[in-house]
C-alpha cells in the first residue's frame, strides 16, 4: 500500500500544479492536439479472475502486486471541446507472487512474475476547463508472465503471453503549451494465453484459456510536438 500512496500523492501533486505553469501559450483545444510521448509510473495489481479465484480460502488474496513503469506515445485531435486519439504503450512491472506468513499467494496461474505489457488503443474525452481533459480509453493488451518452478535441484523459467482487453479513465492537465501530466485508472482482463519457449527452435504452445484481472493506477508526464 505504500507504493499506492506514493503514486496517488505524486498524481495529486501534479494535478495541483499552479496555473502559472500553463501561461507559456494559449490554453485551448489546440493544446491537446498532435503527437505526444510520455513516461509512466504506477501501481500494478494482478488477480485471479472470477472463474478461478479461491473463494474457499478468504485469507488467500490471490494477487501479485508491484510497481509499474513504462513509456507511451500517441496522437490526439481536438474537435471543439472534444478530443479523440490513438495511443500505444510499453510497460514492465515488479509484481510477482510470494509466500507470506507461510501462505502461498497465487492468482490462478501458479508462481509467476509479471513482465512486459504491450498496449494499443484509442481514447476520447472532453475539456472541463481550457487546460484539463477528462477521458475514457480502451484497446488491446498483450502481457507476459514469467513462470517460476523448482524441484529442489532444477530451476525452470518459462514465459507465456496473455491476450486481453483494457478499459480505463483518467484526467490530463496541460502544464504548458506542450507539456502535460495525467493520472488514470485502468482495468484489463486476459482470457487467452500461450507458452513462449525460450528455445527459438521450439514453437509457441497452442492457445489456452485463462482468466486474469489487472488493476492499475498510473501517473504520467509527457510532451507534445
């Protein structure tokens, strides 16, 4: 929870930045138009989906939590007070399952650590002030999870890729004519996976069904061109 508090505090500080930072140009819809790049940091929670969670043991939180970090890019177009755009993202995470107080905390996939996450999607929003955008987003996400196993003498590490969809909502504030900060929440669900073997001579496995939920609170800072 300390990591969550850090992310929320950072996001609140960015949102509370004084208007003086935004006085280097006219703040209208054009401020949210054009290509952009951004740095991201946040709190990442991976959990068992509703079809595979362990309701019989209320003490098993079946989650893997950690720090998310990454980069994103996109292009937005202002249409009056509305803004529409496309975006992509590459991120990684420190989230992994663990033993705590003698109890293994998994989330339906075994002992794993979250890896890279690729996202592509679109967003749409509207201006609530000349320098503040509220938006919703959605798209496709492909996450990698690293499977860890040990039989006492041999350590096995393989990865599998999970396909899913993502929905989210957030707020973006112009700090200057070309700089901005944002804070958003997003939910992802992964329903299909395939083993990605490290040996290039071994083809990926057939796709199999999974049910994994992901909740993220993310803060970002970026620049437009």
